[in-house]
C-alpha cells in the first residue's frame, strides 16, 4: 500500500512539473543591432503591395484598369455648323447626250447626323458620237432635250461613321450619308431642224442620293456621291411640221419619265472652322 501511494505521488509531481514548464513564456529575442533591418513576416505582402499596377512579384502580369482601352471620340463634329460645298457632276446613263454640271450645296446640320440644305446646278451639254451615228445609220434625227438649271431642297442623314489607317500610320475618318428632297429642273428641247424654235419646260423633280465624305481637318472634307433625279419631261413631238407655231408644238409635246443619274465630287468647307466638345457636368 505504501509503495502504491509513493508511485501515484511521483506521477502527479512529474505531470505538474511538465505543465509548469509548458506555461513558462519563451525567452525574448535580443533587439537587432544598429544599422540592421529587423526581419518581417509580411515581407512578401509588402513586396506585392509595392509592385507596379498590373504586375505581380516575379514579373507575372495581372489584369488591371490600365489594360482598359478607351475608344477615341469622333474627330469631327458637324452639329450646328454650316457646310458650303462647291461641286461638279456628270450624267451617267444617257448614251446620246452627256450633261456636265457645276454648282454648289449649302447644308446646315441640326445635329451631327441630320441636316437640311439646298443644291443648285448649271448644266453644260455635250452630244455624243452615237447621236451622229443614229442619223447616218437610220436616217433619223433623235429627239433630245438639254438640261439648263436645277435646284432642290434636301434632307440629309448620316447612318454610319468610321475610320481607317493608311500605311499603318495615318488615321482618316469618314462617314456615309443619304439624302432625299424635291426641287425643279429647267429643260429645253433640241429641235430636230436647227432653224425651228425651241421651248422650255419647268418640271418638279424629286431626288435621292447616297455618298461618302472624308475628313481632312477640322473644317475641310472631300465628298463623293451618286444622285438620281426623277422628273417627267416633255419632248418635241414627232409629227411637228416645219414653221409650226411654237405654242401648238408645245401643246402636242410628248411626255417622258426621266431618271437622270449623276456622279458628283465636291469639297466641303465648314463654318465655323472649329468645334468644341460638350460633356455632361
């Protein structure tokens, strides 16, 4: 019994000594010597925090806000500006007589894509070789009219805008536009007998067009377009007799529906010559 009591006492004493040693605080490390840097457990975190945006320690790239590419805004604004465009054109679809035209357009842009304007033209005729060949081959003189003047009021709309590069260095901006309107055209018959009198017509003329413009700087563009002018013209009657009164000739004129398709090239000057972007506050 005595030996058992002594053994239990010794086990309890040994266990208590081990618990006491476990609860003793670890000895403090000596402070670092002057001029040396204390080791830091967060050194890796500090290095990561000090890395440049978009980079990870070790040179790895991490996506960041600097990788967002902003699309540049339009280089040319038309809203509230006036376009003055001298133009030159040529008829494309008449085989017997060609008409060249000179004139101009004046357009005001209500917004950057909507415009209203007027166009005026003066025509210069040129009879083709086919005209004389018809007379030689068929012993007939064709019935032709010449165009003199035309004027229309148009509405314009810009459905598309873009840009392209030249030699991977220069950027050119361009847009595509459509237009439609109504006006009038002055025409004159070309008498089959040169000594006969001629008469003129004034015809209502709708027009439809599509084109493109290239922006050279803040106030200058180069424009190309195709336009179709539609009107009902009156031609010299085929049964005209020589010396017949011109009023009678005009009363018996032949009506013919005409599509005058023309190609135009023009240069656009914009006033004022500069513009300013306005952004919300």
